[in-house]
């Protein structure tokens, strides 16, 4: 048990840190994200397709297109110079494109799976193919974007040379998938019919509630230990900016994704149809690299690992990253391991 004088000393020290920290905060100003220069090459509705400027001589003539999730902003892949999967891939000599879904509004209320897979992703892939005079390109799907990429590759296998999925849910009914268990009993029709688009803030708080103590309380207590260090405080604020920068979700897309994937698990059952066509994962016969995080609380490994038995590819590889759903983008281990592994895997299949 702490003695009274120890408690007094700790309170005094905390007060000193917070006082100095407020001075540090006042000097920081606007927190900047997205470290790598890029140029828009295509726009449609809210979507913008970007091409990153190279950082070194490119080692392959086949570009890589990143398809990120709709529920968060894609700059998590390029948060800052020393925490950037994008920069790591560019340093490996990869020609890199990225789809930015933007911020949907009321005009996007009725966008659905067909729009995202067969219109948006398909047009971006076509454009990149035409720019490089290629019949197919490499695809990197992240989280929900990985699920959409699986759908796209199954429907348009001739357009995807190599497919990479990262922290991607495939089997949505594994016992340890807490998020899936929450969504399974959700009256999504009532929710969408009432709200139209689903507020991003509402979804964000549901994600944070998966680890309520760590993600909504403890981290702010821990902030007292870094608040006097400007660089570490900036790192913290960049992460906070991303966490709470949550776009609204188009109502019909949200309805279909919850029903077809979380509630009915159609992707692995072979009953998913998009635009009247069956999404048959056995049509994915191109090389596949599946990267999952061993401590992922949003997409547990059990949801990603089964991919191998549902696709038709004979060239299947996995990487088990020792970290969580966020750490796979921003941890120091990730910066050392993930871009190099992706580049080496692609390089061996470049011919």
C-alpha cells in the first residue's frame, strides 16, 4: 500500500507532466498524415484513384493496386514517414496505386455491392491496365477491402495477376469473432430504413467497444507518460485522427455486407451473387498471398486462415504477423517485415 507522501508525490508529478504537456500540445498545431506524395489519376463520384510517386527505380512492370476498407480512411497505410506500408512498398520498387473511397453522403445512399465491385473496383483496374498496356495487374485488398477484392477476383480472374489479402475476413462465423456475433442479431433492415446512411461515428464506437478499457480509457491514462515528448505525442495524435476519421457507410452497401457476409456467411457457402453472377471462390486460380495478424481483435486469424480451402489456386502462401489489426500497419516490426515480404513474393511471380 502506498504511503500518503508517495501518493502526494505521484499526484505532484502527474500535475507537472500535464502542465508541461499542455504547453507541448499548444506548439504542435495541425497534425499532418499521409507521408508519401501521390497524384489523382481517376475520379468517379466520391472515389479517387491515386498513383504514388516512385521513390526508387521500379523493379516490376506490373503495378499493385491497394483496395482498402470502406469503414476507415486508407491513410492508415501511410500514416507518417516511419510508419508507412505504402512507403515501404515504394522503397521496394513497386509501382503503387490506391483507391480512396472518400466520404459518402446522401447521394450515395443506394450504392451496393455491385457498385463497389463491378463498377468502382472494375473501372479502376481497367484504367490501371490501360495505362500500363497490361491485361491484368496485382491486387492488395485490406480488411473489408480484401473481402471485396476476393469477390472481384472471383468474378474477373482474368484481370488479377496476383492477389494479396491482408487482415481479411473470409469465414464470418468463427466462434471467436466477437464483431460477427454482435452483427448476427442486428436488425439491419430497421437500421438502414431508419437512418439511411450509417453514421461512421456509430460504427467506430462499436469497434472501440470490443476493447473498451484499452481503447477508450487506458490509452488516455498512458498518454500522460508521453505528453511532454513532442514526437511521441504527434504519433499518438495521428493515430487518434485516423481512429475518429470514420466515413458514413452507404445504406444499401451496409445492409448487404452485414446480411450476406456477417449474418449469412455467403462467401464461403458459395451462395453470394453480385449482379446476377455467382461469386465462386474456386475461380481464384491466380497466386494468392494471405497475410493475417495473430492478435487481431477485429478479424481473428480463424476468420482469415480458411481462405486456402475455398479458392482454386495451387499457389497459396500465408504470413502470420505477430501483432494486432492496427499494428500490422504501423508497428516497427511491420515496417521491417511486411513490405519486404510482399515485394519478394511478387518478384518471384513477376514472370
